[in-house]
């Protein structure tokens, strides 16, 4: 059992809490039983799996699967596991996984896609991923100045759906939107000042929904590329909604129209 917080392997894993290190090592953290289960279910490879004795004894079935899904298993003390975890009360297992070059979402869109600019909060991104999978969204495109896709909080907030949604980080989101327009995709921008609501627009057409930064919203450049601007009607002088909630309303309205 590894008990030293100064162990070189543990130090290397601990560094993955930082975005710079995830980029350098081309690895990220998967924390908690549910995410490990989902990674195994979707055949996502694992590198190093650290687990406590108590976790092993209470998850015997998953533990038997880990040698077939990972390169290295390491029994660690509770203190060591806490040192590499990003949560206050980890449930006994943390793994590292490689950043894989996954296929981008397919084009042209047949249904609904999401393009999000300068998203900063990892909890918002994880919630959007979870919502998108539940609403059968075909893919998510992020501007490269958004939060890291494999930030540990993104993965946790996605509740394991991260492995199901095609996600692409796009160096030039405006060029991508223009490409979609040329393919006949309807481009929809979210705007608090729009005349039409999200109930008015035809979401049965192949559509790309543009969402913006939590505070500033969409940039003028991206908004101007839209075929239609739409808003979510709000009562009681509420100025705006959380971006994850607004996205959920749009994608589930699209699902409702398609039923």
C-alpha cells in the first residue's frame, strides 16, 4: 500500500489538478466510482487507478474489471487518496486517463447542435453536457478560450454523460458557424433583446444554437452570423438565466417540437 504523500507517482497525479499539467501530461483525472464505471462501460482506457482498501472491499465486481481496463492499479492509503482527489470527501477511487483524439461531431447536422463561446464555469459545462445527452443533441462545439473540457468538475457535473457526447474545441468558432450555414443549417443566437421567443422558432429544422459567456453573452461577431435571434421570456424583471438552464430550455423545446 502506498502511504507516502511524497511518492513520485502520487506527486505526478496530484499535478493533474492544474490545467497546464493536464496539457503537458496529456492526461486528466477521473474521480469517483460512477465516473470509473462509465469509463469502463464506454471502453475509455484508464492509465493509473488508485483505490483504497475500503473501496476495493465494497466494489468487488468493478475491481475485478479494472485490470482489463487500466495499465496500472495502485492500492493507497486514505490520506494519499485525499491528496490526489479534487473533492472534500472522495469515495475511494481516483484514476488518470489519456486525452484521446476523439472524432468531432458529424456534419451536416441532422438535428440540434450547440456552439458555446467563452464558457468559463466547469459546472455549467458539465451540466450542459448532461442536458445535451438527455435531449439527444448531436454535438457540442466550444471556443478554445472556454474552460477545459476535461476539467475534473466538468466530468463530475456531467454525471458520466461526458463519454457519450461528441465535443470539439474549435480555434475559430465564427468560421465553424459559417461552414454550418453553407451546409444549410439554421443558426440560432440567444439574445435577451430578440423579438422572437424560443417557442416561435422552427427547431424541427437542422439547427445550431449559439450560446455565450456567463456574464457577457455572445460576442457581436457571432450574433451577427445567426439567421434568427431568439430570447427566453422572463418575468419579474429578471435580466437573464444561467447559461446551463437557458441551454436546457432550448434543447428540450427542440425535442418537444420533434415528438
